[in-house]
């Protein structure tokens, strides 16, 4: 059986934790930062865990996930 191919766009955006949850970087921290509050920018820095419903969808795209 051939190797499973990964959707490269998903591979670059998401990663799996040790428990099998899907981790991602929050959006909105690339540009137009002057109008965003310091508190908001600080919260956007940290990675987040995807919703369980969305996790199912992403795991189909990431093989061995």
C-alpha cells in the first residue's frame, strides 16, 4: 500500500499534540497592529486548541492523525 499524502497547506497550519488534539496559531497578528489593544495582541500570541467538531475535519486531512 502506498504512503498516505498530506495536505501541505493543513500541515503548515496545524499540528497535533501528544493527546491527539489539534493545535493552531491564532490569526490577526500579521499587520494593522496599531489599532489592536496590547491585551488583544498578547492573547493572539499563544497557540490555541481547535474545537472538537473542527478537529474531526482536520484529522481527515492530516494522515496518521
